């Protein structure tokens, strides 16, 4: 059940969306607020700009995406330790390129039981 505050916020968001949609329909150029990549942009990126190029996961095209890739590193499923090692090297290289400081010593320190369900220690 939604609270009064949530309902008010939802009504305000719908009103804003309708206003923008109407202005765009009448030919006005209204910039999008999101600065993220569109699907088209992501599909056109070369595989080498991703931390996991085979899966095309975690783009490393700017500092914001790089930070996001580090935070979500443990959520990537279906990759081997070898692929994770290579992805970590790509992330470290991109961090130097964009001037982002990474405090983690290695990718294993990031594995705190995310979606992969793996622990930080090496059990293989």
C-alpha cells in the first residue's frame, strides 16, 4: 500500500512526464536528464571497452562507469577466475587512465557473497 507521500510524488512525476512528452510532441527539444549509455551506444562500443568483453558486461568508457564496474564486480555471473583476473587488469588500466583511485588490493577482496554466492577466499 502506498503512502500519501508516495502517491503525491507519483502524481508529480506523471505530471512532469506528460509535460515533457507534450513539449517533445510539439517539436520542442527537451534534453534527457540521464547521461547514461543508450542501448544503441552500448551496442556500438568495441568489445575491448568492457571489463568482461565476451559477455559485454561492465563498460569502462568513463570514470562513472568504471566506478560502477568495481562496485558491481561481484554481481557478474557465469565467468571464470581467469576471466575475472583479465577483467580486473582492464579495470586497473582504466582507473589509471581516468584518474580513479581503487582501494581494493584485488578482485577477490570484492567478492563478499554477491549474486555469485562466492566468498572472498579461494576455495578451488
